[in-house]
């Protein structure tokens, strides 16, 4: 794995309180003196993972511009986002402010500071009708408010930081640091609840620890543009759940159902499998098989 050279520090991480930020902050801090990694969040000032946490509202353009100007980063990881897919359907204005306007503001501030902007995106920008894995050049075809906001966020980032952005699309993120599918399934299984999981949604389960390693490798390799970064292989939600209970050593049945049997506010892509061949080819980085990562994470929870 290519690590980060000194030229990439200092580093700012927005959305440090989220699922990915929880893993990325400590990973970066281990590679640099703590003061060179500043985690920005809406939480109160403090410290975690060996690096400072500073409060910042990324929807406040003046505050973002001042923070980036004063802190003078060389790399900005923009992780802050609205990720409640169903809640987005009834809060479109808030979603567009956080996912679109803020992304443009952070990208513009980073570009003006001469910093690389690493922006996180999602498999949800595709409608899931393609039978083969999606590649980076496939046109977006979002289905809902959240999906549309993330597709538009990519457009804003490319316009605001045309030569200094790295857009990373990931999928089905889980891990320590917040609510996620793995822990939801385990909690339900251990409580004796009936597990009924959809079998007609297929994607790429991704451990946040694996993703942080990929992000560091991508920045270290000097990549620019758009890349997919997610667990290797594909699974339905039902298969994902089966692997989770198996890894936990639980003798629990997981019943397959269809999406029609469990309607949600927002439509999900049926098969949004992402190809990571470009990442392997250009950065020499490959994710573990998704099953291997699930077993490793569940092992930590025992």
C-alpha cells in the first residue's frame, strides 16, 4: 500500500463523527503527528483517535472558507453528508443543502487553498438496472432524493475543483462508529427476532476499515478523478445477512423476501455492483473479499 507523503499534510476531515470518519481519523493520525490531522464535525471540541476534533457547520459557507483558509490544509477529506436515504424523501431542501451546496463550498475552498479534495459518493447514483458491474464512466441515473443529491454533488465538486479532486464512490458501508447493517442484524438475531431480509437488492458490502486503507492508498498514489472503492465481490442483502449470523456462530434462519414485501420511502437500486478494476489497475490496491471482511469485523464484536 502506498502511504501518504509529507506533502499531503496537514489534513482536514469533515464529517469526522460519521461511520467513515470514525475509522479514517485514527488511520491518518497513525501516519502523521496528531496536530497535522484535524477532524471537523458538528460535535463539541475534543479529541479522538489521537487527533483534534473541531466544530464546523459545513453548510455555513463563510465558516468553511475561513476554516480552510486559516488551517491551510494540503488534503481535505469531505465526508460530511446526509445519509438517511428514507428520511431524505421528506427533507429534500435540507438534503440538497448538506449534500450538494456544502460539497461545492468545501471543494471551492479546498481548490482556493491549493489542496486536494477527496469527496465521498455512492453506488446509489445508479438505478441498478445494469447486469454487469458499473464502471466509473457509466452515466448516473439516480432514483430518489438522496441519490440525486449525491449525483449532483459530484457535478459541483468537479466544477469547483476541476484539477484537484478525487471522487470516491463506495457502497453498503458498515463498521464501528455508528448504526450499520451488520450490527442491526446481530442485535435482531440475538434478541430472537424473525430475520426477513430482501434478496433482490445486490451490492458490495464494505468495511469502513478497508475503505480507509483504500483512501490512503489512492491519495498516496496521486490519483485524481473518479474511482470506485468497495468490498470485492457482490451479495444480496439476504446473503449479506446470512454471512453475518454465520460469522457470529449463531444458528438463526434468515428468510429471503422481496423489496415489495418491505416497502421503503426511497427506492433502492436493484443491482448496483461497482467495478473496482480501475482502482486495482491505477493504484495497485485491491479490497479483500467481502466475506473475509465481515468475518473480521464480527470477530471484533464478540
